[in-house]
C-alpha cells in the first residue's frame, strides 16, 4: 500500500517536472504566436492577456491582420527570398568543397594531414567579428555584391564545420571498399565519387542541414554587408531592423508574426531530421 | 615492390592535395588573409571606409586599450577633475574604497574593459544554467514515458528559433510595462510595480540577456547530454541494481563519470560560442552595454576607428584561441 503511494507521488512529481520543462521551452514561442494574433489596440491592453481578447467585452478575438501585413511587406518578402538564396548556396558550396577535402582527410595518406586537421578544427571556432574589417576589404577588392559576399563569407563557419564532420564520416567507411574498387581498376577519384560519396549521403543531409541553419541564422556579416544595399537584407537583419509602414512605435504584432513565419520551416526541418542532426552534432563535437 | 607502394603513395598524396585545393583557397580568402589584414591594421590609425591618410602607430592602439590609472578621489571633486586628460582623456571605469579613502580607476577606453568583463560574466552564468537545465531535461527525457517522442520534438523548438528572432520575442516579453508579459506576471505576485525596465536598467541587463540565452541554447546542451546518456549501456545500471545501489548512487558512480567526456565537450563548445556573443547584445541593449564582439562592431562601424577595432579583434582572437586550444586538448585529433 505504502509502496503504491510512493509510486503515485513519484509519478506526480515526474509529470510536474515534465510540465514545467514543456512550459519553459514552449512559452516564449507561444507568446509570439499569441501576440501575432492581436491587433495594435489588443497589444496595448494592460495588463496583457494570455490569449487575444476583445478590448471591449473581453471575449476571445483573433486577428490575422499582422500576417496579412507582413506578406504585403517588401522588406519581409525580400528578406525571405534573400535568406533562402544565401543559405542554399552556402550549403551547396560548402558540401561540395567540404566533401572533397573530407575525403582527402578521412581516407587518403599525405604529408601534413595532422596539421591540416588541427587547422580546420581550430577554424570551426573562429570568432567571426575579428575578421570583419579584413573581410570587408577583401569584398571591396573583389568588387562583388552583397549577396555573393554573404555566401562567400559564410564559408568561414560552414566550411570548416562541414569538412570536420564529413571527415569523421569518411574515416568510418571500411578501408576494404576502397581497396576492392582499386583492385577493379578504379582510380581513387572514381572510388570517391562513385562509391564513397553515395555512402555518405546521410552525412551530407545532416551536415547540409546544419550548414543551412547556421547560414539562415547569421546576423553579423549580413548586417554589415547589406548596410549599403538594403534590398539584399536577409531575414535576421530585416527582423532586427523591422519597422512598420507607420513608424509611430515598434510594430510588435508584425514582428511576432514574422518571427512565427520564419521559425516554422526550421522547426519542421528540425522535427523531421532531429535524430540525424544530433548525430551530426555529436560526430562533430564528441567523436572528433 | 617498395617502388610500387611508394608510387601509389605519391599518387594518393597528389590527389589528396588536389582535393584540398578548393577548401584551402576559400579559407585563405575568407579567413587567413582577412586575419592578416586585421593584424596589420591594428598597428595603424586607419579609418573605416575613409579617405584619411593612414599612419603607422606601433602599439598605440593596444596600450590605449589597456591603459589604466588609479587616483585618489577626494569627496569634493568630480571624477573628471582627478583623471589625467593628456595626452589622452581618461574616463571613469569604476570607484572603490580602501581604508577610508575613495579611489577611482580610470581608463582611456573603459567600455572595452567593461565589455570583456560583461562577456565573461555572461558566459559563466549562461553556460552554468544551460548545463544545469540541459542536464535535468536530458535526464527526464532519457527515462521511459508516454509521449517521449513529442517531448524530444518540443525540446528542439528554442534551438530552431533564429537568435535575432528570439531576441525580439524576448524584447517584447520583457517590455517595461504591464503590456509586457513578464511585468504582468511578476506584478500579479506583487514583485515590482509592473514597470521594471529589464533591458535599460543597468543591473538587470546582464541577467536578462543571460535568461534569453539560456532559453535559446539549453536544448542544444540537453541534446548533446542526451546523446551522451544514450551511449551508457543499460547493463551497467542492471548490475548496479543487483548490487543494491540506489538511484542516487547509480547517478554518481555510473551516469556522471561516464558522461564526463560528452559534458566536457558540450561545455567548451558552448563557452566558445558564448564568448563570441553578438546578436543578443546588439539587438537588446545596443550601445548601453557591450559584449566583446558588439564593442568591436561598434568601434568599427559606428565609430569607424578601424585601427583600434582591429586591435580589439586581435585581443578577442587571442582570448578565444586560448579556449580553442583547451577544446582541442580535450578532444584530441585522432592519429591514423
């Protein structure tokens, strides 16, 4: 009887902790959703309400006006488009270049391998702000527009990371695969793109996703390189600098609607590929 | 025979170098060359995007960043009266009392020293709470219960929110009146007057920023710790149970020691990221309080002091490099 009671108490405690965690993790996002469904006057209600309520009779009252407004907002639409272009291009470029170098580092013998590996690992921790002015000079010299500038400069964090994680995947592929291919007369390069590369497809998906998310998130370079070309602003910059059509006050309702819209695709990606992403993170961080 | 293997090795080696070319070329353009440029500029008085003549100034930028002076501050005097004004003006960094006398510490760039301090405090507390909460969440999710899959999905929600977006969501939650959630919530419990300025009151800025960062990055910590937990074989716990070890003993004799490597990596990973913090500071407290990175950005873009900003960059680089070396020592690069 007492043991039973103990169990019940334990279960209740467990559920309580679980609930607290869920509320803690979800609430700020819920608050964004809640606020995005309020009109300007509902947002100004004091004290604020947990669900959108009518200012007169307190009944529940949603409004989709903020969503309609942001989809009419040029800054926002352009931002989405720019971010998509930049993040996809960055991902493809770093996967291409990264899988080449990862094959060399993971499967081929050459002098200077260890130092190359150390350098690549060190570069995954590169503090971006420190090269900002130098990078600006490089971009001025190359005379390229804001969007290609972002794609190129994002390589500083996606490429070392991609190379590092892909290297650990390549290393785990059995040596026999290469040897038997070579016996069959394949050159090492043929072995790479015909046999090994298809086998690393899951790893490509994982690292690609992580590179995409990093690029989608980037703020510092985007803020700097788009300062003279507002049309090239990516989503983080657009949202950071978001101002309404009438700049009377900060349009929090629209900002929250924008926040919800840009978060949902990433949330879906993360939900679907969560196991893969964790595998990628741990391959990059733990296995080394 | 050895001739053949030697030839094979040479072929392999030349292929390896060829395949490394794109990566090395890109990294030279976006990292190595700019870094060299920054180191060089740090010894000059160059102005960002300016046409002014650039002069070589030696270590001036570095010495001015670290210049400190301590002066006695008599009751009847203002700080600017006692601090040196030539060759460069010193501003108040902080004051302290020692054996009844009041002293003032002045610096040419007090904001820089403050920014290092802010970043270190931010990093320490943010990483501490992320690890603590991450640990708790990972332990909970690791136990078997209905809806575990949903829980794992929920866990990654904050992680999927763009940093700048999370900053703006929190800016709204922390709004300094009861139209903001936190003020409404706290005033219900009689805490504060419903007008707490979380982001403008100096003493509340860092705690608020830490709170935002902890929310955003705890899931990352939890996911890494969870991955570590799942590597621990179940048989160990069964054996411990047979030996009569309780849950708490199991935690300290099995879970914790076996989790140490994953934990160490997650810790250093997060520490390095926190030391680089930029967006949160820039979006939420702008020019009221700086992190190292946001101060560097302000000096470069806002103040156009490219020479000084470059010196700041070099210092940040060195600080982070030290942590990175620690990281690599913990991990170790595998030899073949």
